[in-house]
C-alpha cells in the first residue's frame, strides 16, 4: 500500500491509501477520488516532503495566501530549515529517536522518513512534522 497526501483545487489536504501508484492514477482518472471536505474530484498529489524534528521555531502560515505567496512562504520555510537544521537524510527516524532519548545531541534535524517511520515516531511521542518541500530555483 502507498499513502499519498492529496490536495483538491481548494487546497484541502487529505490522505489516501492506494495499492500502487498505478492504482492511484487509475482511480484519479476515473474520478473515484473525492475531497472529503468539499467533494471535489479535481485532486492532485501533494508534494512529498521530508520531516522535521523540533519545529518549535518553524511556523508556516498558509492561510489566505495566493499560490505565489504560498510558494514563497514554502521556499522561505525550506531555506529556514536548511539554514537551521542538520540534514540527516535517510537516518532521520533513527536520529530523531536518538535525540528524543538523549543519546544524541539535541539539535534541529531534517531528512527523509517513510510514512510508516513517521507514524512510529508519533506513536513514541516524538514530535516530527511533515512539510511541503518545494524545489528552489525554478520559476
Ligand atoms: Zn476540497
């Protein structure tokens, strides 16, 4: 099973589970996926994003923003994370766990985690956030 974060045209975010990416494509094309909030069938995959631990100082307000302003805010968020947090890549879950248990230096980190890893961390009471990771540099 694959979990996708989806958005509708009104930017409602929701999750969907699919047997495969092909199954998602087929269901999306057939109009079988609807936004749970507004029932729109114009949905798209939200960009996959890495997780960030210790996000206390990072707040992204995406309310009432135009797409351009939202993108700018996300670029800003990404820069903030890249400047202030250490990239730990695929070791994110292990590192977040080590910091939580005091086995590693307490510091902000970011990196990649699978949805399963994210859920496991949440169950262990480890505070991580999944953020939209926009590409920087292309217009
Ligand atoms: Zn919607």
